[in-house]
């Protein structure tokens, strides 16, 4: 129960929880590795989960796949989304994906028809400020991750969504819960004799930007 509660406190899940609570909804998760399905289903048991990723076996196991309604294995940069149903999803989650895509703007445009009218989209990525931050293990600077290929801005993404969406929030990500938890995360790493990770300090230094919008 406690793990389930903590999962809901992540910036991504807070957005979903505010929209649906424990009511049923259909989620399209762009970047569905690292047991993402199990984490979402733990937080939102009534969620119908659909995952998208380049490789279906990226830190997923049989339990993850048993919880999924569908998985779409694809290279997003090819812009072929025909296997994903149109006008079907209540929420599209796209967190820390577009910075790995040279044509992330076109990918967003291609995913818009998949969302129902009244549905939500959440896009999060390292902002321009991240290029000025110190380098650190676990990425505190944009260039710490050599798979990052392009910098985006919330003004650019807001323009892509344009008249089809109501922009609910756009700007630097600041999560109060993560800020309050930061000393404990640092202490835990010290106790475990592990390296401090850059992601611990994202909300303090404004590493990430987000755009959260509702389709009209």
C-alpha cells in the first residue's frame, strides 16, 4: 500500500491522479520500458495500459506483458503510427522521450489523432536550462546522456499543440514532494554507499520542462 502511495506522488502520476483518480481510463505510454506497465497498474489498477517502445524487452518481463492491453514495438522517428488506434486514448504519457528523437515535433503531431476529445497529454523533457547545469552521474546536464539528440522548449511544444488543445501548464517542472524528499534521497545513497544521482536534484535546479494539455 505504501509503495502504491509513493508511486502516485511522482510528477507523472500526480497528473493522472488529478484527472481520473481511481476511475477507469485508457493510457498510451510512450517509452514503456523499465517495468513501466507494472508501476502504472500498481498505482491505477483500473487503467487500460498500452505501451510503445523501440524494443519490447527493454527491462520488461512476463508480468508486465500480462498486465498490458497492447504493446506497439516501433521506431517513433519513422512516423508510422498506423498500428495505434485513433481517437481511443484518454491520456498520452510522453516523459523523457522527445530529447532522444531528432523529429520529436513530428512524432507529437502524429500522436495527436490517437487522443480522444477531452483527453490529456503530458510531455516532459530536459529543458534549455539543463545545458547550463554541472555534469553529474545520472544526468544533471543535458549532455550527460549521449543519447540526447535535440533540445526542445515548452513554447515550441505549445505551438505544436496549438488550437487543438487547452494548455493547462507549461514551464519548468518543480515538484514540491520531490524537493522535500531530496535530503532523504541523498542520505539513503550515503547509507547505501552509492553514487549520488543527478535526477535527485532535477526539481531543485529546474532540469526538466513540461507541457500538460487537454484536447478540445
